[in-house]
């Protein structure tokens, strides 16, 4: 619209591309049914347009079913989603074992904790998206891993401060004037 300032701006080219893609995936009738209000017509259009897509999407008729179908189709074709899924399958047992190690970990000191966190991070660095892959690992101790990482960062900062304090040279104090001597109560 014209008024309102710095809100979200819509790009006509992107909307057009989205609608074209949606028409291709759902069929022209399924796309048009979103504008219709009548439930009977809506159900009729859904069955004609989807031609078995309801079973694939696991959704019923209507606009929400169409959106679900679109999203599932886009996810299936996404290289990101495919990579996350394959990593879940490939690294699943390793990550479940690592989760147990994290839960049982009781490092004796901060150096041991730092070594353990580096080991965990080395395993997790192999994942394309750590959070997306780990969300399906049963019992992943996310809060514990985050706390361990934070403890290592704070420890490193404190060690740096200690080094700086050890090497700190105090500037010489400025010479002070000789103390003023009091000669008793001031005469009024």
C-alpha cells in the first residue's frame, strides 16, 4: 500500500513465481479453491485437483490441506532438508552415544572440560545444521552442552584477565604536595 512507512514490501515477481509454482504443484482448481467459501464446492475442487495428493500429504481437503501438500513437496525437493535427513540417519547412533557421554561427563577441572567440549564440538562440526539434526536425537542434553560451552568461554576470559593483571605495570603515582600542617583553630 501507499501509507504506513517502512512495513513489509511485496515483490510482484516473487508472488507471481510463488503462484505459478503453487499452480503447478496443486493444479489450477486447487489454487482457485482458496478463494471459494462454499464447503461443498471446496471439497469437490479438492478431490478433482489433488487426484490422490491427499494420501501423499496426509491432509484433508481445503486450503490447509493444499498448504500442507505444498510444504511437504517443497521440503522433499529441498537439498537442505535432504541433507539434514541423511545426517540424522547417518549420525543418529553416534549422536545418541555422544548424548550419553555428555550426560555422564564429570570433568575434574576446567582444562578437562575444555578438552571434552572440543571433542563434542568436533563431532557436531560435521553436521550441516547442528540444531536441525539434534532436535530429533532422543534426550539430547542441549542445555548441558550450552552450559559447558559457556563455562569454557568464561574460563578463557578469566584466564586472559589473570594474564593481563599479572603483566600489568602500575604507573608511578604523581608526587603529592607536602602535607599541610594545621596550626590549631583558625582565627576568626
